[in-house]
C-alpha cells in the first residue's frame, strides 16, 4: 500500500511544481474541449502566456477563471 501512497505524493509534487500547461493539458484541467479553450483565450476571458510561438496557460489563471465562473 505504501507503494501507491508514494506514487500519489510524487504526482502531487509534480503537479504543484508545474506552473504552465499547453492547450491540451489546460483544456483537460478545465474539462472542456481545446476548441472552447481557444475561444475563451481569443475573447480574453482566459489569459495566455506566449513564449515565441508557443501558447501556454498559467495554472493560477486557470484557477482564477474557475473561481469567476462560480455563482
């Protein structure tokens, strides 16, 4: 059983350390399709981080978007 606990802790540490996500990861994080994520990004409702041509999403911005959607 400790084997699984170690794996869970390792995965949690990795997710906490990862600050930027690509579009596929960000869409999965929000449980939406990548096309909807693109629409939200294009309209400015979700912030993006551009590194040259690569578009990335900050986990803090995604969490902020989730909080804004709660009513």
